[in-house]
């Protein structure tokens, strides 16, 4: 049977369409698989959104900033009650409500706007799947400062020993959910943050086993993510190498206000503070000597103005940026015009980074005094900030 010329032409066109579709599919999946590799080649800071949820309700949200060149990283907690006008839902509400209504894509988009930086990857893990993974990894290691013996609202008994313990899947659920009387909400968030780090550590300890292509098939379906299975394997194998001992967890800070019966956390300075903090995190991770990642620097803040509470408010500002404020006090004079940073440890780069955060260029270096003058020195303090009238509570002008 001979085909007519028109039929031959049609078949030829169909073959071309099929070939184009196959090639496009191969290219699409190849590019998708190489996304993690491309970022690694460019030596970028990898930003991964880590979401723990239970039946559609967000339990915790962290952003892991990881620099693979140095294995250094930082995590930033996004409290579920962060509030502002969210375009994805068209109203003021809790940020975790976006996940419940619109899903992970919209949730990630709003968090990107909040921190002022794109997030390359997301990993969503349910409580149920986390428990299974925990058991498969031989448990997660955490530190419990004091014994837990409490009863939940539905009469469930919460029991945990104190000290460094290994949690199995069932104990993990207790660790993430228990709330003792008068416990502050930040403690609960800190525990959930600890679990993310403990999970990464456990994966790294078992890397030679779980990250083989054959064995990883057991883990790959536990995660909801924006990369394919091979990309997920590579991503987890990379970020699990983060040096968790050096991580100083941070969080979004702000003012709490009641809106429509909900207590919302409105970020300081209309959200600019957390954007500045994230920029500082990224810059510090890629710095050659990683001066901001090595340890927490201790500050004292002195108010050299007549503005009541300026030193106290500034301490909250700097704690949110990862510094430790040992004390706040009044300066010897309340007519200081120019804000000054005094460097007691001789680290010009750290002093400059601190100055950049509040836009202060007036930096002096001074050695820690000893002997009879020790009472007048900043003992156990790395830097002293003396606030002047040129400081508006956020920046020096």
C-alpha cells in the first residue's frame, strides 16, 4: 500500500512534533535536575524554606541560609503570627494562614517579600513523615534543660527526661507539642527550630547510607519540594553538611497587636529590619573570614540622649540581628551629638559590620582596661555603642 504525498507530509510533521516534545522534555528535566548543581557551581548562598506541618497547619517555618564553600549557615524563624497586608489573600492576617488557604507556592512568595530575598528551594515535611524519618535515622539528638511532666488540654501526658537525649518518633511528637505552664511561646518555637537542625545533623551522620540513589528512594516521597527526586537527594546531601554547632538562630521581631481577635506580630520598621538582617546574614556568610559567623558578639548600649528607652529599644534591634546585648544604661552625658561605636577587641571588620547595620561610621578602637580602672571598662563586652542625637532609633543620620 502506497502512501499519498499528503499522508507522507502529515506523518513527517507528526514525527517532528514528537521529536521536539521529547527533546523539550529531556531539556526541561535536565535543567530541573541541575538546579542545585548550578547554584553550587556559582558558590551562592543556598536559601531553603523548611516547613513542618500537621494536617495542613503550619507548626514551624525556618529559612536555612547555607554557604557550601564554608559549611556555615544560619536559620531564621518565621513566626506563624507575623502580620501585614498580604496580597495573596487580600487582607491583614497571620502569614501561616496563607499556607492553609493558598498552599506552599504562595506562602513562599509572601516570605520572599517579607525578607526581601528570593528563596531557591522549599521542603515541606508533615509531622507523620518526620516521625517515620526520625525512627529510620535512629532518633534525633536534642538537649532538654529540665524534665518535662505535664498534661495537655485533652489529658495527654507529656513526659521527657532532662539532658542530652535521643528522641524516637513518638517522643519527637511530645518534644514538639508540649507546653508547660507559663512557658513563653518563643521556647516552643526554639524547640521546633532545634528539630530542623537535629534532622540535618542526623542525615549528615547517616549520609553514606541514606544518600545512595538506591536507599534514598525510601526517603524521597516524604518531602514536598520544588525539585525532582534527584535534585532533592542532592539538596539534602549538601545542606545537611551545615555546621549546626556554629548556627545562631534568629527570628522576625516586631510589635504585637490585636487585629480581629488575633494577636499579630508586625515586623519592626515596616519590615525593613528583617530585610536588613537577611542581607547582613548573606554578606557575613560569604565574607572571606566569616567574621560574623564565628561567634555571637556582646554589646553594651549607652543612651547619650534625652529620649527615654532609646538604649532598651536599640538592644531589641541588635538582638534581632544576632548580637547579644549584655546591658543597657545611660551615658555619662545626655547631650551626645554623634553616635559612637567603641571596639574593645580590635576587630575592625566586625566593628565595621556593626556600624553598617546602624549606618554609624564613627568607630574608635580601645583596649580593655585593667587594674584599678577595670570598674570603668566594658569588661566582657566586645563593643560599646554610645547613642547620640543623630540616631533615630534605627539609623545614624
